[in-house]
C-alpha cells in the first residue's frame, strides 16, 4: 500500500475527473499497482478495463494503448481471461465489431483465424463465423463476394440447396434471393438463373414457372382420376 499512498499525492496534482478517481480509488482498495492505470489521458472506462485486468492478474501491457477504445479493451481482456491467444485481436486496423466477431469465434471453438483479417468487414466476419458454427465453410467467398451475397449463400447451405447454382459473384443479392425462392418451391430455376436478367424479369419468369407447375399438377390429378375410373370399370 505504501506505493499507492505515494501515488495519491500525484492524483491530487493531476487533472482527474470524478469517474476517473472512482476507478483509481477502487484500484487502491484492491491493492493493485495504480501507477499503471492512473493516467489522466485514459477515459474512466479505459481505466476500469485496465483495473479489472490487473485485479485478475493479467499483463495489461498489450491492451493499455490510450487510443484503444474501452470496448476493444474489454474484448481483449475477456479473451485473455479465458486463456485465448489474443495476438490477432491486437491488430490496430481492427474495429470493435471486427474484434467482437473474432472473439465470438474463439469462444465457439471454430477456425476464427480464417476470417480475422482486418480487410474483412464485420458483416463478412459475422456471416463466415455463423457459417463455420453451422458447419459451412464460406471463407472462399471472402475475397470475391460482399457480405449480402455471402449471407444468401449461407442461407442456401442452411436450406440444403445447391449453392453453386447462384454463388457466382456477378449475381446481386436480390437475384440470389429470387433463385433461392424458386429452388425452395421446386421450380426449374435454370430458366431464370441468369445474372444478366433484371429482378423484374426474374420474377416474371418465376411467376410463369409457378403457373406452369400448377397446370402440370392439375393435369396430373386429372390423369389420376381418369385412371381410377378406368380401373373401376375393369373391375
């Protein structure tokens, strides 16, 4: 405590606000080395994350950067507490949402390294993470598709569809959705699975196919009834 008593004098000389002082005083009561957190340039939320890390026996050096948001500090701290290798989380080019997706991948036990590059936005990371958690590897689409397209491909995998019918990056998200809808209805989507068609053209062709399906079912039922009548007369 002597070391911290000495620091109290410095606290009085520095410009700390009330919330910062509250966190530092908690650190003093916890008997941690407050010299590592009693910096006026830290936001009080940053001081809290550093304090908790010290209280849990962590080496806070890796996330003590003053320019690191407190939310990012929290993600790194939680990962350290759970024994994960936080090396990838320390990439300065990552934002909080990206770090969060990497952390969630760590917790899930998936190959989070495959999507952890900062060039992948958080939405791409989310789609690939969820896919890996569900058993679908979507990492091959990271460099060629946007997150909306990857989402549609993931939906296709979830519905057990042949995604290769619509996974061409030249398809827009809405076009992919129209093809998925057709596949789920049992339509012959090859007649409109063309990225050169507009959404309106796709929907028109899909509507024609649905009407044709209805007519075919009606003809089939009519044929069955005729067969039943013939069989009855034979009896």
